[in-house]
């Protein structure tokens, strides 16, 4: 392993849940430059933090071409998450900087948050909480999963977990995927349907697809008008999959009953119009933010860095398809 290696670690929560990722790097003799601000860094701060570093662990902080250019010796970036929106992959490739990520590390956590949004909405938990705080003892009449049809759009690592969990409550599961995996039937009773049929029949529509040119505005004005007036929309996947202007209009006009959101077109989403509506529950892109999930992501990111430094096979290297996808998104101006 090379000597005198300096690593930038920009995620503000890194090492809090489990110190193993930190000790893995320190035991290898790597000097760590940490984000001490205890919050998400902006680009000028990243430019300062990364100076002199050879490798980096980053989260949602911007890893732009300008940031990379502040560290001419930078050779490898380990993304401590699944999404790659914050890293300019083509800039990394042009500078011969390798990039890894941690797909699947947070699947359980995101699925759990999705289910919590669904349960909160169908049982009126947010309404009950508000009424209690207003000094009112009024029992909200909710709905049970056993009487509902759940529509899952995208049955990858997260979508299939959501389907599994909700089916255990007795819900009927219908799903739409561009490449249906028939092996799911071995574990979950599921019916494959068209997207239009899913929207029309579902009491809950939950989205679990990546953000691509094909999935931008996957749910917009036309799709929302297909949904039942008492249906709920859940998006704990990626911002941009749901047209927020269309969603706002549908909620204000009672075209759907409500929504549960963890992701937004522009983040942080602070004080936007959706936050003023009582039939929306909102969380701050925290689907992966559980202790075990964060520890798993951090350890896997550290493993990738160490593999690079040792010259070993690097697990979870970012595939060419992700580079191509980012180029396509940029060409669309997204």
C-alpha cells in the first residue's frame, strides 16, 4: 500500500454509528481530513477540504470538476451511498479518478421508511397527532392494509422488499416493471400489470425506480388524474420522478388523498408549497439514515478505498452504464 495517503471524508455523520470504517482506514496508516462542520458541505467548502487529498469518501456533498481540480493527486472517490447525482462522473473519468458506490447497502432502510409513510397516511397518524396537540380527542377513521391494493412501480432491491412487507399485512400487491422478475413469485404473491392499470386500481402507489431520462416526470398531470380520489402517492426513491407542480395541483384539488415524500426535485426542500399542505407527510431524504444502514455503507466505502490502495479487485466499482446515464441526463438539462 502506498505511503503518506491523505483521505478526505466529507459526510458529516461518518463514523458516528460505528467507528469501524474510521479504524479500518487509520489502521492502514491513512491520514483523515474530516468535515467538522456537522452539516452538508457546499461546493466552496468542499474545495477547501479536499486540498492535498489522494482519495475521498463523499456523501451528498458536491463532487464537481472544480472540486476535483483542487486536489491534483486525487485518484479515487468512494461514494458512501447509492445515488451518484452529486459526483460528476465524466469529470472523474477525464481525470482518471476511479469511483465506487454501495448499491443495496441501504435497501432495507429505505423500504422501512416507505412502509412507515404508507402506514402513517392510511391510519391518519399525522391527523391524530395534530388533533391531540390542539387539545381535541377525535378518533381518525383509517384504513387497513388488508383491504387495500398496493401498486409498486419498480421491483428492484427496494421495491420487492416493500412488496414483501406489505403483503405480510394482507395487502393485494400489483406491480409494474420494464423487466419483470418472475422469480419474485417464489416469495411474494404479485400480479404484473400495465402502468395505467396500476394507477387506476391502486389505493397506494409507491415508486421505486432510478432517475433516468425515461423516468423523469414518471408521475405527472395525466398519471395523477388516473389515480383514485382516495389514493395516496409515495416517493422515497428519487426527486424528479414526480412532477411536483402536478402533485401540488392534484392535492389541492383533492384528485388524490395525500402523498408521502422523502425526496424532491431540488434539495434541500425548505418551505416549498407542498410543505403547506396537511395531506402530505414529508421527510428530508433520510431513507438510508438508520444506524445499521449508515454503518454498512461506510464500511463498504472504506473497503473500496482499501482495495484500490492495495491494487486488489475493487468491489462495487461504478459501471459504465452509470456514466452513460449521467451523460444522458445532462443532455436533457437535468
